[in-house]
C-alpha cells in the first residue's frame, strides 16, 4: 500500500484520508442531527472505520513531520488508508440486507426526501422499545443519560418558545394576532412549568445555554413580528414542525417504563401541532420570503436542539 503511494508527497495521503473521512462523518452527522435521519445499528458501526482513519491519519501526519520516523509514518498512512477503505467497503451493505434493524430509518423528523444523500428512508416507524434505551450499543447513552437529555433539551425548547412569544407579543400585542399569540404563549408556559417540575423530580440541570436562548428566543420573536403578522406565524410554523419531529423521535425512544413522560411529551407534541395549524390558518404560509425564513428558522432550531442536548 505504502509503496504504491510513494510517488505522492509524504503528507498527501494521510491528509487526503483525513479530509475524506471528515467529510463522510460530517455528512452523516449533519443528516442525523440536522436532517433528522436516524441511523440504524450498522450505520453506527460503519462510522468507526472513519474515526479510526482520522486518528491514524493525524498520527501519520505527526510522524511525517519528524524526519526519522518515515517507516512509522508509512505504516500509519497505510493503516489509515485501509481503515478508510474498510469504511467505504461496508457502506453499501444496508441496501442489500433485508432486516429493518440494519437500515437507515427516517425519524418522523426526517427532512423532505431528496434533501439528503443518505439511502431512502423507510416509511414504517421504528418499533417502540419495550424499555427505554433498550437495544443500545456499547458507548450509547444509558437510560439515565437519555432521560437527562430529553428533559434538558425539552425544557430549553419550551423556554425558548416562551421567549419567542414574549418577543412577538411585545410587537404585536395590540394586533389582531394577539389572542392567537396569547393562547400559544399560555400553553408554552404550561409546557415549561411541567418540564421545570420534571427537572426537579428527576434531578436534571438546565442547559448551560439558557442565557443564550433567553436572548435568542426573544430576538427571534421580536424580529419576525417586526416583519409582520404573517412572518410571526411563519416562525411558529417552522419551529413547530421541528418540535413535532423532535418530540416524535423522543417518544419513539421511550419504553413502557417511561409511560408518563412519553404521554406528557406526546400531549405537548399534539398541542404544538395545533399551534402550527393555527399559524397556517392565520396566513403564515403567505408571509413574504416564507421559504427562506422558515428554512433558516428550522436550521437554527435544529442546531439549538443539538446543542441543548449536549451542553
Ligand atoms: Fe411547547
Ligand atoms: Fe408551541
């Protein structure tokens, strides 16, 4: 392997392997966390060779910088290339394996078909686990970690929603949209109160980013309201679409041992969908620049979810 690649500069191969592996992993992670495509078990295994390739290629680059370590650099370079090729070799497997356990599946949060380079999502929802976190792999979240993430991110989301409506009502409090916005804000306050109660009950800390969502939520609400009542409603449509998908993905992961939490999230999800329907009825889809505005808000909402789950 190394001899076949010897005409290339010493750092070229590990640099290429590093870049290609990073692109592959960035693509699958973006598909998962921003596009809503949930990976199957094999898909998770398929990532390992790329992570290994990244580590080996970095080591190869370090070794290549030291003139006396040419053999080590060559060995690492070869191993890194092999790891990358191994990742590429197992990539087509899911299409040829009939079991749904081995396929990518679209969580209800999947982006519209065609927007992702990943294999076509399945239409059947994943079977609900009997117990929360069942079927996980070594390194997956424990049940406790999963519950912490769910409560933390949902609390952050409901807090952000409360702030969005506060920002919108500060601008549109005297407009014909005020009763609709007030109704939504009232329900968001109830959702937030329930997650605050759950945080105490389950001993979960809030996200470290809460001060950011305090500002960003209000700013988003006020900014869309300043664009007009329809833009304010478009904001609700975009946010609630993301939250609907997000809550569905969560209830799919909760088992029979977490029925009260699952039912709470599902009840809130249905109210979020009602908010979206009310916003559509109020003309949100006719807002100027609707597509650009809602896509930007959806992207930001997914990023906020991803961050709040982890920080
Ligand atoms: Fe809510
Ligand atoms: Fe809502």
